[in-house]
């Protein structure tokens, strides 16, 4: 998928982006785009593609990929029970229950 996107970006960056390209992409994505919107998107997408070209010119050899831009860990809450067990109360209104489990009709053969 990335190779296809990269290839399309290279083709578009070689030629000038036009309204017809935006309308075609919108059609493929099943998006309704007016002519005025298409003209605005041409400018936006041209700037984005210029930035992609600029980024592709950088030397990234020896740079390890990051999972997150900041060297931080996720703050997690303590794994403690904070509510009382109300399973019996919730299951009283269920149509069918057995051994603490909800019984439902089979949907996959």
C-alpha cells in the first residue's frame, strides 16, 4: 500500500496537480467535491506533496523508527476494583442466564 502511495506521489509531484486529479480521487473515495472545493484542495495537496518531497530528501540512515515522538510511558491507573459486583442485579432482567453467563441465540452455523 505504501509503495503504491509513494509511486502516486512521485507521479503527481512530477506533473502539476490539477482539479481533475482531485475530482478523480474524490470519485474513487466516494466523496462529493464541488469545483470550488476541488480548486482549494489542489493548493492544499500541492503544499503537502511539496513537503513530502522535502522530507524525502533528508538522510535518515541510522535513524531508528519511533513508536511515539516523545520518550514517555503511558500513565496507567492502579488495577483495583472500584465498583461493587452487580452481576446478579443486571442479570435479573436478562431473558436467559446460566452460571453467570448470558445465553443468546446461536447466530453462526
